[in-house]
């Protein structure tokens, strides 16, 4: 707990570099190599992701925003009076204001993010923007997949609402999603709501271009994790010896992103050698796509029920309200 400007920051992420090194080396030592997708988001990666959200092929962001802006009043009404809104992975927070604007007398806003500077900066902007309404902003610096506590707001409330937009839930396998949602429920220590963005299953002719854009931004985003390893962990990945690959695995209903080694090569991370065969893959991301049924199944297995589902006219994306 430290004071930064107007905030008391609850900090659960003091050993970030350690976890980056440990998790990357562990992932690359497996028979099927993998790098957790949360490591995409260094400064450049976050910027590239913002660019992805603007791509013509990448429909999720603009569709989710359209759903949120079409139904904000209804959503806010469903969230109920005096909610404590807890955003998981708040990022730049442009899906936040839309919801905050319409909430009925919010108790406080709790943005949670791993990127400390980004978190403080966007929390300060929000505090300022809602100064006239006296909104309390309680930033928490944490890897929300690990441990954190919900800070206590000045104004007491029973109405806890987690906000998890962007279909980030799709980065978890169904079993991991059940574990994560159960964890949220236990953090809440009582009934709570979860407003979650979930991308929907659809034809690969729409899904695959969203992850294989013409401009090559997604490829740059994917390869950037290797540049980050080089810079932060003393790696020597040659970026032109790996290529981006993304496809829809229809059996598991997920987009898979990989980095494919274009030759036999040995790479080093610090002093650890890692051998690659030509064509060998590093899995960098799974992005699960949902149906109403699959989300309802995850909800019920984690002690939630689906109360409302909002979608766009083409059924590309959904915003769902779960309650425990
Ligand atoms: C942030 C997980 C929702 O899976 O669509 C975009 C990340 N990866 N392009 C997604 C991503 C490649 C994105 N999520």
C-alpha cells in the first residue's frame, strides 16, 4: 500500500520481472512450447493492441462498444443502485466511461491492472473527469489472475460488480474460466455481478481475417513478445526466423496464435539455450469463442447464472450479465 498523488495504491505486483522470466522459461521448456499471452502487453505491445482494435478486420472492439453504447441505460439499470465497479484489466479505460456515465450513484470505481504507470495515469484522468460527481477511484496494481483484495470504499455497499470487457475471458480455457469466476465469487464474499464481454462463435471467414490482418499489425503484435524477451530477459531471438500464424480451431472453438520457427535454430534466453526445429511452434494465445450455451455452462459451473445477454444485430459479440 503506497501513496501516489491522490491515490493510495494497493500493489500486488512487486516482482513482475521475476514472473516474466520464470513463466517464459517454463513455457519454452515444455514439449509443446508456449508463452502466456498476458506478456504481449509491454508498452509497444499495448500500443499495437490499440492499433489492432482499429483494424477493419478486427470486429470485436467496435462491436462491443456499439452494444455498450446502444444498451448503456438498460445495462446500468440491471447493475442496480450504488454499485462498486471493479474492472479487471482496465487498460486505457475507454469502455469504462460509457458504463460509469450511466451507473446509478456508483459507490466507487476500482480499476485493476498490471501496468502500474498506465493504471495511475488513467485513474487520474477518471478521477478528474468525475470530480463533480465525487466518484471515488481506488486503483489496484495486480495480475488479476493471481492474488488481490478488493479495497474498501468510503461509502459502504453490498452491490459488487466485476467488469471484464474485451472478451479477455476467452484467453482462459473453459476450465480455467470456471476456476477464475469461482475465485471472483470468493473475493466478493457475498453475492456479486459480473458484466463480461464474450466474443461469439461464427464462421471462420470472419474469425480468421480478424487475426490475420492485411496491414500485418497482428503479426507485429505476436512477434513483439520475442522482442520483449530479447530486451528484458537478454534473449537473442532473430525475429525474421519466426513467422506469425493464426487459425480457428473449430473443434475447441478457439483462435490459436502461434510463432513458427522458419528453420532449425538454437535461441538463448540469458544463458539458457532453447532448440527449435524448422516448423516448430510456440503457442502464444488461445482466444475462445462462445455460444450462449457455453457461457451459461461456465456460469453455472462457477456458481453464477446468466441474467441478461446483449448482442449486436449480426450476433458477432455479446455482453452478458452474470449474477451469483
Ligand atoms: C484481448 C484477448 C480479446 O483474443 O481477440 C487480438 C487479443 N490477439 N488480436 C483477442 C488479440 C490478437 C484479444 N483479446
